């Protein structure tokens, strides 16, 4: 699928972005990552610094305060941040690819000036609210309603599992306006924190990415001004699907980072730990695990870069991003399980990081469309 113009050689700018992200992750995210996971502490200060470095609005046009970078740079940075802290990287992914990208592509100039200019710098962060208690994979079955009341929408309903749920200032909320029109009657609305009737519900106590704040959100007779609708009347579901195509590249890169982080730790450990008079890296069973990890990770990286490249070329990238997410999330799961194995008993305790990476890996097979949903997306594209 790679089209003309694809190069295996990164540009100087891409290498610099990768190096900056690696350095930031080592210096600013690694200290305290175990404690934040244990205490379920959102990395607020770190996210603020990531904003200052341009990581929260990487692909946004500089005229809206963004970094003006390409999607390949975004993949490289996401991988580096995710090697160390997948809770920070999910906040980064949602803000970059679900909130900023959607607003820049489909928002009005007023919406961009009012919201995007601050989201792109990380001064404020955003959330993307599609899932509901009874509408996860089956996303067209929206129960949240946005009734048209002339100059405003009356928003009622509950959203579930919202990343950046309490930390965000701006929420993109998907809701049904014309139930008789099915998915063509859905709208996407920008909702500000603090508006009357909007209540942030309980924080989920999760297996992994425990530093990220995942909340349910309740809307009761919330009056959302008409000018806060994104796109034409009834465009909300297409908006969500189109935005998720890009989001899946971010999550694929997150999965890649979790895998490569676990691999790097395993490689180092295998050269240090001795058993039966030699380093465990000298035992073929361990060598083969490392060989499998390295091969799978390279394949996952190529799929991520392919999807990013196609997006940057304005080509159709829905299938490529679904493939990248499907594959990279499996690699994340498989690699982290083996990383714990290579570390033996030490892998089972927190200080060695790999048990956290294993817990963090699982979510990449669930959010932004489960692996089963990615297969639906891929097979529909293949068969159409
Ligand atoms: N790109 C563009 N358009 C798409 C699309 C895609 N990938 N997938 C579907 N569409 C369009 C279809 O073309 C169709 O439009 P038309 O009728 O105009 O042709 C419309 O959307 C409805 O599609 P379907 O008829 O295929 O609807 P469906 O109900 O059979 O299935 C689905 C749709 C692909 C399963 C979809 O519901 C889906 O993607 N579900 C998963 C939801 C999801 O990914 N949620 C993630 C929430 S955000 C999140 O998780 C963030 C986080 O964790 C950090
Ligand atoms: P279901 O849809 O109930 O799926 C249950 C199982 O059935 C899965 O294995 C699924 O693959 C399978 N299944 C369902 N339909 C089919 C089918 N047609 N064919 C084959 N198998 C099928 N959502 C947001 O909108 N915004 C967020 O910021 C966000 N962040 C999240 C953060 C976390 C930590 C978590 C856990 C979730 C988050 N989500 C978010 C929600 C996430 O996108 C959904 O959980 C996901 O889409 C799956 O929906 P569900 O949980 O309702 O599972």
C-alpha cells in the first residue's frame, strides 16, 4: 500500500522530535511513574510541560498555536512517551488526534480561535465523548439526546469511560438529535466544563493506565449554544468516525511504545541477570523471546508509519490505521507478557516497570474500537 514518496529515512526534524520526546520521557515522566500508577494520580504538571514543548497540539497549524508537524513525527513522539508513561500518552493522544484534529478539520473559524488555540498549547486539554453505558462498539446506538431548541441544543444523557474526564476543560460530545434518522441524525457539540447541568461522575478504578482519569459524565438539560455544533446538522457520527481514523494511529503508536519500552527493559535485564553461570541472554530460550519481540515491534512500527504516511499524503487511511492498531495492540500484549517472563520474579514487582506495562498494554486492544471492531473496519474496506 505504500505509495510513491515513502522513505525509510527520517528527516532531521523528525529525528529531533523523537529525541526531544525521549529526553522528556526519561527526565520528566520516569520519576514518579510508579507512584502515579499506584495512587491513580493524573500527571497534570507533566502534561503542562508537554504542552510547552509542543506535544499537545503537534499537528495543528502554527496559526492556531500548533506545532505544524506531520503525523510521522506524532507517531515517533507517541512511541517515546508511551515507553515510559502510557497514562500521559493517552491524554496526549486524545488531545492531539481526537480533539485538536477534529476541531481543526471540521470546526468553524470562531471555534478554532476560541478553543483550538488554547488546546494546541496544552493550556487547556480536551475530551472526546462518544461511548455510553449501552453504546460502546455499537456507537450508532446513541441514547444521549441533543434536542434542537432554536438557538441552542438541550443535551441529556450519560457518557461513559471518558479519558481526561475531570482534567479537561472542553468536551466534544456526540448526541442524537433526530432518532428517526439513525446515525445521520447525530451531532457533535462542544461543551465547556462548568456549564449548568453538566456533572462529572465517578472516576474509574482501572487495571492499567491508572494515572489517566477516566470518568462518566452526566448531562441534564444542558443548554449548548448552536454555534458550538461541529459541522453541518447531522454530521456528528461521520465526524466521530473520521476523527477516530486518526485517533487509532495515536493509540497504535501508544501500543508500539508500550511494547518497545518493555523490550528495551528486557534486553538490558537479560544481559545483566545471571543464571546457571552465564547471562540469561546466553540461553537460547531467552534469545528467541527477544528475537520475536524485536521482529514484532519492527512490523508494528512499519504499520504505524504507513498509516501516518498515508494520512500525511491525504490518502484514504482508515484501513491502514485500523491495521496498525489491531496489530500493534496485540504486539503490546504479547511483548509485555514475555517481558515479565524474562524478568522472572522481579518482573512481578512494581520496581521493574514491566508489570505496569503489561497492565497498560491491555487497554490498547479495547479503546478507540476493540480489536474485533478493527477487524470489522478492515474487512469492510477489503470487501467494498
Ligand atoms: N471512517 C469513515 N466513516 C466511517 C467509518 C470509518 N472508519 N466507519 C463507519 N463509517 C461511516 C459509514 O460509512 C456510515 O456512513 P454512511 O451511512 O454515510 O455510509 C456510517 O459511518 C455508519 O457506519 P455503519 O453503517 O458501518 O455502522 P455500523 O453500526 O454497522 O458500524 C462501526 C460502525 C464501524 C462498528 C462503528 O460503530 C465503530 O467504529 N465502533 C467503535 C466505536 C469506537 O471506536 N469508539 C471509540 C470511542 S473513543 C475512545 O475510545 C478514546 C480513548 O479511549 C482514548
Ligand atoms: P462492547 O461494545 O460491549 O463490547 C464487548 C465485547 O463484544 C468486546 O470484546 C467487543 O469487541 C465485542 N463485540 C461488540 N460488538 C461486536 C461485533 N459486532 N462483532 C464482534 N465482536 C463484537 N470512549 C470514549 O468515547 N471516549 C474516551 O475518551 C474513552 N476512553 C476510554 C478509556 C478507558 C480506560 C476505557 C476502558 C474505555 C474508554 N472509552 C472511551 C470507551 C471505549 O472506546 C469502549 O470501551 C470500547 O469502544 C468498547 O465498548 P464497550 O466497552 O461498550 O464494549
